[in-house]
C-alpha cells in the first residue's frame, strides 16, 4: 500500500510540472494538486513511521518469546540444591552466589517467617518456587520485553508477588535492593527472566539461611526471648522512674 502511495506522489509531481506551463486560470488547480501531494507525503511518512514501530514491537515480542523458551528449557533441567548442602548456590549461568554475604540484608525476617520454614524448604528444593516465580514474572512483564526494571518498580512488585504467594513477610525495598545488586552486575537496573527467578530463590534462601538446622532455630528463638526480656526490663525501669 505504501509503494502505491509513493507512485501516486510521483504522478502528482509530474502533473504539477505540466500545470506550471499552463494559463493562469489553472493556477488554482495547480495549488490544489500541490496540497494533495503534500498531504500524500505526510501520510507516507506517517505510514513508514508506524510500520517501523510495528516492526520494532514485533521484534521485541519475538526476542521475549525466544528468551522465554530458553528460560523454560533451563528450568526443566535445573536441579535446585538442598538447604544446608552448601552456603553457595550455583545457578549455572552466572557466578555462584554466597548466601552468607547476603543473609545480613534480610536479617530479622528469619524469625518472622520461621513458621513457614518446613513448607518453604520443600517448595525451594522441589523447584516449585522457581516455576511459580517464572509464572509471576510473566505477569509482571507488562510490556512483554522479557525483562523487569528496578526503577519503575517492576522488580519490587515481582518479589512481593512471589513472597505473598507463600504468605511470607516481605523485606523492605532497600533490603531487596542489597541482594538485587548482586544480580545486576552491569548496573543496567534491568534483569531478564532467569535472573529474576534466581533473585527470588536467593532471597528466600537468604531469609532461611539461619534456619537450616534445629539448633539455629533454637538460637534465634533464644535471642528473641532475650530481646523481649530486655525490652520488658527497660519498660519497667521507665515506668518506675
């Protein structure tokens, strides 16, 4: 259609050239033809611009679908390591993650989520968490780009959905960001599907890092009781004062 319009413009140009040598009473017709030619040129430019946008969107969609295919292939073959097997998690496509370096970022959420421990260990080790994270990633990928951006809140929305899906307490945005930076190695503030899935897995593992043994749970609850006793003693002291 755009080619036909382009040919029409060329014919109009020829008509304008021929009209230039005609009597003055035909000048008005010449003006009308020139206006029509200008309108046609603008339509042609707009048509080309729209076509470029459509091609760009189509290309992005194709890239996203191709990326999703790779993620699904990776998920089908990846076997999540067991809790307590190692403090280091190797996701196979990037440098291994040392959970001990990240656990401090979500310190305190171990106690708040302690009652979910047994269930979440099974969810993580079975691979269910990653599969659910992938499903929720696609829900959060509103523009179909195959990636989530930090600055527009997509990544925080994604992590919140994953943890809410299992009724877990969600860390603050700043706490999530401390772990997020480990995955955003190039500083682009954008993570693809696989990186986001592994981010969610890492956050859950980091939260439960201190809860991977019964002795750790006992120490955490003892720490909590001591903190509560100190808080109660301080309150009584203030009341007496």
